[in-house]
């Protein structure tokens, strides 16, 4: 992680515990917007920081996955987010047949009550 990435990620660390609690209790939060504003980056730039967040703070990997999961124009992740998402979900490729179940299991493992709301346009 570069010093710039570390500095940006450190900006969001104070809000992550409450954000995770909110998400686990089923509250709907615009994760991408919240993180981007706190980090002072665009939502498009945010995806560059999320793999490092997940790798260095595994307790917040579900937040990183949510930020990566949703693209800027729809619910499909940006192309460059698919490899980190597949890694988080424990599968070889984002477009693999096991992705929907792997994604559900990932969010369930992190006690996120709304994991079913993530649409799968590949199904």
C-alpha cells in the first residue's frame, strides 16, 4: 500500500465500525458515496482503494466488497473490480457459475442481512 493509499484509507477508519453495524442491522447505506466523500475521492477512484482496505483490515472486507460490487451506472461492478471481488468471494472468476452462491455466502458470513438484495444480472 502506498503512502497515499494508506492516508486515504486512514480517513475512513473512524466511520467503518458504525457503518458495519448499520449494514449488519439491515440499514440501507450508500456505501460508495459515504466512503468516497470521507476519502475525498470520486466514486470511480474509490475502487482503487478497496482491495487494500480488504487486505489490511479484513474485518471490513464486506464494506470493501459492497463498494466494489456496485458500478457507477448500475449494479454491475466495473471491469477492474471483478478480479478483487472474485478473490473476496473465494472464486476464480467473477463471471463463473458459482459466483451468485459464493457472493451470498460471503455476505451471509459477514452477517449482512441484506445480501439477497444484490442483484445478479448474470443469472
